[in-house]
C-alpha cells in the first residue's frame, strides 16, 4: 500500500516540506492541511509592505497550481483537531480522519494574548495572519493615534510603517529596552533612538493594566498610572508555539512551548516530526528552542522531510533573520545575547554598522545594520568559528572579505 504523509499547517514550513518530499522523489500520498483559507504566503510582508500599502496582498510562497502539479492533496480552511497516535490517524474539524505513516507538525505559532481589563474592546489588534493584517490596515486608515503594547520585532516594524502612514505612534514596552530578545541591548537602544528620530514615542518599563473605551478603545492605562490615548491598539507581546496537538497526543514538549525534536525534526514519537515555529529544535549553541524565523523554518522543514524519507541529515540551527526598522535593514546571525564581549564596527563613510558577540576569540553572533555585503561575511564568521582578533574586527579599514579568504 502507498505511504501517506500528513502535514499539519499549510504555512511556510508545511509547503517547504511538501515540496522537498516531491523533489526528493517521494511518490506516496501527501495531505497538506491548513486552517487559513488561503495557500501559504509571505508572512514577513504583513508588518511591512502590506501594512504600508506597497502591495495589496502577500506574495504566495509557491505558484497557484503547484499542489496540483505536485499531486498534493491540499485541505484549506480545515483544522486538525487531534493526532490519534494509537491508530495513526489525524482527525479533522469537518469530520473524518486521515491515516498516516508520518505526520509533520508545521502549525507555527500564535500571537500571545494580553490579560488586562478591556482587552476585547474593538480597535485592539494582534498580528499573525493576512486577515489580522487587513483588519489592522483598515483600522490604521482612519487612526490618529496608535499604541503598540510590546516593543519587539512586530511592535518596532509596525511602528515604522504606521508612522510612515501619518499616525501618532507610542510603543509601551515592559522591559527597560526595546528588542532585547532578538537584537540585544546595544542594538535595541540604537533602534529606539532611530524610532524616536522618525517621531515614535517610546515608553519603557510600561506595563499595560487596562484598556479604556466603550464602543472602541480610547486609551491604555499602565500600572504606574501612565495613560496614553489611542484609537487603535496593537498587542505584540510575543509568540507562542502552536503545540497543543502534540501536548494532547502525549508528545514531549518544552515547558515554555514548542515540540521537542532532535536535529532531524523527530519528536518523542518516531512517526511524528515537527519543523518551523512550533518546533523546539537543537541549536549549535546546545540549547533547544523555537527560533521563530523564516529562514530557520525553511531549513528545518527540509531537514524533517529528508528524515521522513529515511535520509536523515541532522541540522543543528544557527538563528538567521532580518528586520526593517525606522528605514534601516538589520540582519542577524546567531544569538547576540550571551557570554563574551560585544565588538562594534562603525563605518562612518557608508553609515553602516556591524556588531559582533565574541567569545574565546570566536564570533558567536553578528548583527549588520545597512550592510548586506559585510553581513554575508560576518554570518560565515559565525557559522565557521574562525579565530578572530577583536581590534581587527572593530576596525572598519580591516577587510573582513580578505580576512575570510585568507582563512579559507
Ligand atoms: P506559520 O507561518 O505560522 O504557519 C503555520 C500554519 O499552520 C498557519 O497557517 C496556521 O493557521 C496553521 N495551523 C495551525 N494549527 C493548525 C491546525 N490545528 N490545523 C491546521 N492548520 C493549522 N521572520 C523573519 O525571519 N523575518 C521577518 O522579517 C519576519 N517578519 C514577520 C512578520 C510578521 C508579522 C510575523 C507574524 C512573522 C514574521 N517572521 C519573520 C516570522 C516568520 O514568518 C515565521 O518564523 C514563519 O512564518 C514560521 O513558519 P511556520 O510554517 O512554522 O509557521
Ligand atoms: P517579540 O518576542 O519579538 O517581542 C515581544 C516584546 O513584547 C518584547 O520586547 C517583550 O519584552 C514585550 N512584552 C511582553 N509582554 C509585554 C507586556 N505585557 N507589556 C508590554 N510589553 C510586553 O514578539 P513579537 O514582536 O510579538 O513577534 C511575534 C512573532 O513574530 C515572533 O515569533 C517574531 O519572531 C515574529 N516576527 C519576526 C519578525 C522578524 O524576524 N523580522 C518580524 C515580525 C515578527
């Protein structure tokens, strides 16, 4: 009998895995099941080009006929409600079940909800899906004042876009700096200055206590009494891996969220794999967690597809991502938060900036601001573990390209 692989979640990781299974020659059945009504699309543009009105819809990750031509059974607007491990089948919300030999969990993550009085008032948004982005965009079309609760990646990207659309924007961040999780203190502070330069007001150590309003939100009140008027609010306080199907099925998950997998994507049940935001994947640093990035989700999905075909190629991950804030493009490789020394390399001429976290003469992480050329070299320093000297790294006259060539 033909084999059957069921992929739960038809987002980036789901379609990447489906495509990889076919390009690797798998001829069995593939069911790709996604609860959103449309096929996989470019999520990163939601907070950037789509909200700014530069595009009317997000680009599709694969062309309109790809599932047909790859002979993939696509179930859209369909939710999987259970993985029945004992009987090796998944249950669908619309009724019925699909048997499997392997399951790939590619359910991504969800926007974390805020526990505060008034948080259900009209005008309060979260941003994860195309539908969310359309709702927020409609709200911003008439918004005079936007308050963003949470100064991480979504908060700072939307603040950039919304202030470009003419709204008065305030970010309420509970930490003492913006963007600490992904960019660290130095770059977080740099981004705050740049956001303030384009007119965004930033309130740090601000904890939203309640939302005021009647037919619509009117203001956000913080625990210390700060009250900021708003006709639109975005809550962007982090993502939670959508791991409930795995938890209910008894598959091991990280206490803080995420399906625990090995470096091929295999979970505690050998017929269930996970990839993308939902997976707590092994990192090169030795930890296991969800990296919540586009590029890592793609690599994990391909790795899991290969493993399901019996061609395991363990792939511990190094976080790699990008963002666009206050008119700047930032690219990141590795985790900038960690032990060691931060080395800054400012290039006054090109107005670009590189930051390195160096530990024991090796670059553990790098951030490039407006410097895509040197980022490609810096990211190789991170992945190759080449010994470096910090005075040279900090010197903008020192050619990283020649240095890497010489070490190759
Ligand atoms: P998703 O893309 O979330 O796809 C998961 C899919 O599974 C969803 O469609 C969901 O509806 C579906 N699903 C969930 N549960 C079920 C179920 N039970 N049954 C059926 N279907 C289900 N990363 C970057 O590196 N750079 C960026 O600039 C960037 N910008 C971003 C901007 C925004 C606004 C957001 C929200 C994210 C951004 N990211 C960015 C992160 C990146 O988009 C994610 O890391 C990536 O989408 C993860 O892919 P995924 O397939 O794991 O999850
Ligand atoms: P995030 O983790 O980047 O930032 C959340 C921020 O909210 C943090 O700074 C945190 O301190 C703050 N916060 C938490 N609770 C708070 C509270 N009660 N009040 C005020 N502040 C609070 O998460 P996000 O910005 O919500 O993004 C969600 C997901 O989307 C993540 O997975 C992220 O990686 C992804 N994303 C990625 C990109 C990118 O890579 N460029 C862009 C947008 C979104």
